[in-house]
C-alpha cells in the first residue's frame, strides 16, 4: 500500500488570524514625558496576574498593575522602562500607563529625564544591582 503523507500545517490558521490585529505601535509615536502624579520606573520582576514590581526613579519600590489597554497588547518584561500613574490614596501601588521602547528610554536618558545609572540594555535583567539572591547564608550541614 502506497502511503501518501498529507502536507503538514505550518501556518497559524486561516486569514481570520490577521483580522483586527492592528500593529500600529511600530510607527513613530510622540515621546511621552511624565506629568504630575506620574513617575518613571524600571521593572524589577513580573508577578503575573497583570502585576509587577517596579523600582521608581524617586527611589521607591512599588507594586504596579498593568492597565487593561496594555495588558494584552504590550508585553512588559523585566528591565523595561515604564511610565507609572501614582495613586494619591496608596503610595505603595501604581498603575503602568505605558511602556517605553529601548530607544525611547535612551532618549529619555539623554534628555536627563532618567538618571544616568539606568541600564537600558534589553539583555540586562538585574536592574541597578538588585541581585536579591546574593549572600544568603546557608549551612548545608543543617539540611
């Protein structure tokens, strides 16, 4: 019996996949500066559930929530520079309003909006020497 293998599906489905997916975030958008009640921050770690830990450039560490408009469309990663809306009723929490691309972050740095210590390499995950798993004293005899 001659077995003719059916062609493998390599795509992601039909034309419907491309519908309603407007990729308009690639084009040049205006560089947004912070206003009152807003702060720049760098993502320290993702917590899932649309939440993350960010180190604000006013020196505070805050629990941030990604707003619905960004949640599905913009993927926020550790080390990204984001713009936060601060909550006047709770200082420890903030909302991610937008994410800056690497070159936008570099522009902000060049304009003096971000401190010079800010690392904007996409690869550098540990932000500003925040290695939290260093010098943990472990005695392996106890284990």
